[in-house]
């Protein structure tokens, strides 16, 4: 049995027979498929909750107040991505960056899921603290077709309380917050 991650363990894995390496690769693929399936199921449940109104206690109440944003559109000079354009509609907002390792797995899944029209649900991306060329290349490779705003200084991410990326917010029947000091969801 090989375990650990030190130099000796790595050398032992490299010296392992092809049969052992193939078995290890099969186990890794299985873990990846399970993780991908769980992620996709979680995303589908979150979107379903967004479309149906979320928790019963929230459905009849006032729309939650969230910080609005208007950001330059990635790869579209002179255009902007504005959350206010989607007021009153369910919106999924995903904060990501091209240099973020987990984003490299999550963003293509989101792009594939939202590549098919989802009715009332709108998907918006917010690229945080990223080089424009790298972000645009990443977005194209991931197959992103939904609007993406550029948050170079991370000011929007900070207003949303984003501590680490990727982070996704599911906004159901929301209203923009125009008050000074509105910084929490």
C-alpha cells in the first residue's frame, strides 16, 4: 500500500507496475466523476430553489436588498454589465478569475449549464482582479457565453463579502440597494 506524499512515496508510485498505475488512475477518474456529479447536482438544486422562490419564509416577504453593480464588460469595449438591468428576476452571480484553480473546474460547468436558455434565470460572471487578456482567454476556453463584468480592484467582490473565489450568489426576486453603506447581502 502506497500512502503519503513525501519523496519516498512519490518514487514508489513512479516505480509501481503499470497495473497499479492504471488502477490508481481509475480510482482518480471515479473520484473526479463523483465530484463533478455532486457539483452539477448542487448547482441544479440551487438554481431550482432560485426559480421556485427559495425557502418558504422568504417567498412572501419583501425582496432582499443587494448591492448593485455596473462593470465594464469583458471583451466588449464601451459596454457594461449591470445587475440593475435584471431587477426583479432570478440572477446567478459568479465571482471568478482565470488564475483561480477551482474556477478552472467550476466555470466550464457553469458555462455548459447556462449555455442552454434557462428561462427566467440570468447568469452573470464577475472576473475579479485579473489580467484582461488572461481573463478573456479563460472565458473563451471555458465556453462562457453569459455576460461577464470586470472587477479589477475587487471592489464589487468586497461589497458582496467575497472572501475567496469562486463564489456564487443566487438572487431570487431581488431589488438593488441604493443606500450608502449597503454592503451586506
